[in-house]
C-alpha cells in the first residue's frame, strides 16, 4: 500500500476479475499481518437499503476496533455491490450511507489498520468513485467502456496464459473469445485447462480450442435457457430453432437447463410458497443450517446453491418464475428423459427439444 493512501480500492464491471485481484492483494497484506484474530472480512453484497446500512455499520465498527493483542489489523470490505447504477445504489438513503462510508475511510490510519475494499459493479460518474480514485491506492480492473470489453478479455486471456508458461496463437485466441463471450470466469478456467493440455513452453492452437472448449457463449444458447425459465413457450421454441440452425448440439443446452433448474429447486425449497424467492439473509441462514450436508460444500457447482456467487443467487431469486417446487422437479425429470431420448434418437435432437418445451411449458 502506498504510504500516502489510507486504503486500497479495487473496482470494475467484472466481479470475477475484481474478486480475484482482491484475493491477491489480501494475501499480500495478510503476510504482514499473520495473526488471524487481527483479520476480518466484511460482506458488502447488499440487495436492500437496510442491508447496505448494516454492511457499512459492520465495516465502520471493524475499522474502529482496536486489536486485542496490539499491532496492525486487516479489514477487507468484500464484494461491495451498492456502488453501481442501480435502484438501491441510487436511493437517497444509500447515498447518505455511502457518504458516511467515505467519512470512515477518510479517517483510516494505515499504520493501525490496513483496509481493502473491492466493489463491482461501479458507477464511475458518482462522487464516491472520483474521491476514491484520488484518495486510495486505486485499481480499476477490466474495460472502462463497453466498446473496450473484447480487448480487455483478450488481454486477460493472454496474461493468464503467460503466467502459466504458455502462449496462445492468434486464431486460437479468436476462437476462444468467441466461445467464451463475456464470461471471464469461464475464459480464465479454459485458459488454465488449455495450458495444462499444451504443457509449459508450448502454444495453445486453434485445434486445441476446437477440441477442448465448449461453445458456451453463443447468444442463442443463453437465450433458450432464459426463455424457458420465463415460461415463454413461443420464445423458447424460436430460440431452439436458432440454436440448431447454427449447428449446435442439444447436450450443452440440456446441461445448462438442468444446472439452472437444480438451483431453482433449491431456491423453491427455501421458499415453498413461491413469490420472489428468499433474500440474501435467508440464504445465508440456510447455508449455516444446511451447508455442511453438501458433499464438497466449498466447491462451486449447480448441485450446491450455497457455493454460488451471492449476486447470481440474488438475481435468480428476484427473477425466478413463481412455479411450485413440484413443477421444477417435474422439469428436472423431463430434462433427464430428454437426455435419454437424444441417445436413442440422435438424429432427432430438435424434435426432442421441442417436445420437452411443449411438455413443460405448454
């Protein structure tokens, strides 16, 4: 940390890149403050005004707490989500709370407490952003403008490959970006997989990407899943037609739908009466009560709701169709039957998917 900067501020539009750099900086700070009792992480993810005020109050109390055994403390205000251009972030109450947060940060003494704040998304027009840019040890991760997003993704892939000791051919990079789209988490994961396949010192080729990287990011691929879980039969059938017209297989689409439905089953189990689904605090309480029963509970997978990104879970809970738990279970059974059908009818995948949509949504 710069001697003149009272705190570290890392922000950007991509929560994966912001979180990853935040973990790196936190590890660096923790080496100088090894006492775990002198380290604290505050969750800054908030969907409501009350959650924003609670998170800021917890952060203030943590920053102002004196170390039990003396010495320097480390506080990470992590995954702050209320600084973007959103309904919550633009409310007058949250604006006042952010002003209070700024006043707390302005009084931080880095000799007594190391403060790290990571935030995504971020509204660069707001005064808090501009103040942090001038005051903090500041890092903006990723593309500053949407038109620069593709270039930023390419730079991320190349930097990850370099760190792993491999290179990526130009044609391979183009294909990898086309198949990954704007999913940075998937892109980085694929670079790691391709690097392991290529071995250190070698180049990742277009043939490697063609063989190993699934076509995850085609717009129609995600459109079909979204339309299906919105209950839009006509839109789902049209998205299926475009998916198969592009020469894609039914299997990745069925996998995507199954993974989404697994999470929705768990959300419906937490809110069996339907409605908009459980809020973040309810999910956190459920995680404490039931999380230990999941095998590999810390691993991110669709079978474990509590391993998902809180922002993504909140988005699913807020936008989920108010179907019953039984209906979601029936959908999961129908998806499994569709998988079996494409094995016995490999040349009729479009027909199998149309039958699935009519059965579940008709």
